[in-house]
C-alpha cells in the first residue's frame, strides 16, 4: 500500500517527467498503479527518509530504464538558513542504482551509467518578470517556451507588488524586492533554474543567495550570447534614461570591449505590449543607426518586452539579434545539463538569519513562507 505522503511525492513534476518527457496522469497511473486522481495533488509535499526509501523501492520495480529525480523538500528549520530553492538532497534513482548522500543506504549502490546531468534531463525553469505586468510575463514565458527543449517546463511569475514596468532607479528597487519575494515563495518548488526577465537584472545576486539552482539575468545572458557571434554589439533599449542601467551592467559583467554602444528609443516599456508595425519600424531604425554608428555586428534587445520582436528584427536587419529571455533559457538549460549550480561557500551563501520587521517580515530569511 502506498500512503498519502508517497502519493503526493509521486505527483511531483519530476516524476511525471519520466523518460525525458511529460507523463500524463493516466500514463503515470499505468506505470505506478496509483489512481490518476492522486497525481493532481500538491507537489509541495514534505517527505521523510523512510518515504523516499519506499519510493525508491517502488521505482526500481517499475522499469529498467526509468530515471527519476527525487527532490526532497527541505525540512522547515527556523533560524537555520537553507538554500531557498535548493532541495536538501537530490537523488537519482534508476533500476541500475542510485546516487546521493553518503550516509543513505543508496550510497552503497554504484552510480548510474547515465549521468544525472545528461542533456535530455527534463527541467523546471522559473521565469521571474520583475515588473507586475502579467501580460508581459505571459509574452516572455511564451518566448521562453518557443526555444525551450522538449523536456523544459517554463513557469512565468511576477511580483505581487511594485511597478508595472521598470524604467527608473526607483522602479528597479521594487523590481529587485519583487524578485526576492518570488524566490522566497518558490523556495519549496524545486525549480532547476531561474531566469530574471528584466534587462536591469534586478535582484540577481540576491536571488543567487536564495538557491543552489543557476540564476541567469537576461542582460547578462544577452551580452554573453552576442559576444559569441560578433566582436562587437550594440544595445537598443526602451527609454533613454534606462541606458545608464545597461551601461553599468556592461561594466559589471566586463563587456566594455564588446559592447560598442547603448541606444534608447524612448519607447515606454508598456508600449511594447501593443506591438505593431510602427513599433517594429522604430526599433529597426534605431538598430540600423546603432550598427552603423558603433560598427557593430549584432544587436542586443534591451528589454524583456522586446522578446516577441526578435525574430522579425533579425530578419529585417540581417545581423544577429539577441533577445535576453531566449538566450537566458538556453543558457539555463546548458548549465543544468552540465550539472553546474550556484556556489554556496562564498558570497552566494544563504543570507544570515536575523529579525525582520514590517511588511517584508514574512520574506525574512529565517522565516518560512
Ligand atoms: C525593462 C525590462 O526588461 N522590463 C522592464 O520593465 N523594463 N528594461 C528596460 N530597459 O526598460
């Protein structure tokens, strides 16, 4: 008999993604003998070691080629800072064996022949839009899905507070806090990677403190991608006043030699949602000018809200056009496939526990959500 805890665990997204593709509840039912309705239960279940051991035993009997990630929800420990999105332990079970913690029984079994980080591994990616425009979250998540691998599930979220667009330093402060909020709320969901989808990369370092999963900012991803396909690139962005943010990021990430210019179009971020030929033509004209003036070989789009325009602009301009949202998704997949995680021994260690006051207190590092 399988108990409630086990059913809830079996319902987790990673288990539904056996064989590198999503499993329907029916398929999961056929494979495990557990009623399909049980697969709709919460995936935020807490599991203990006994449950995991029993689950491993069941999985061993299922199929010789089954590979499953068992993400163990961290136990709630007040005042002991945990990597927020990080599972306390990730195990890979196959019929051939398991690997995991040294003290656990599965540690005695030889490692699986297929590395846990092989490129077809299914993954859950969290895309955080730091502004509060749900429409923009939707369009960026769609762009992300358009390039994501078959086994990548993209979840788009935005903060519960703050500005609808980020185009000033004041906006950005709240955007960064919103990213921190969403990281805290997602901490038990076991996301494999996080993309921060605003060109200022607000809250990027803070987000990295809260998880072992790779966290990628779209500006950072776009600069890297552009530097692979051109010796020099130009950034075309929204309001001219936001150019300083991109300029500082160029310096921070060390792209002073490859970024040849940053150009504002004075198109407000929210106007991007309207789309249309006039908008596209304005950005195209700015990009053409930038390519000439900067002697650049590629264009970087300086706003997450421009993601849906990328293909059309690349076709019109005839040069590589990099959108940070899609670039970040592919880089996130690459890092996960390589088994690379955010370091926890240096300054990306979890924040120290301390008292928190006011509206942000529930997000404080020593309080569980
Ligand atoms: C952005 C962006 O990507 N999202 C947002 O709200 N503002 N960037 C920008 N340069 O305006």
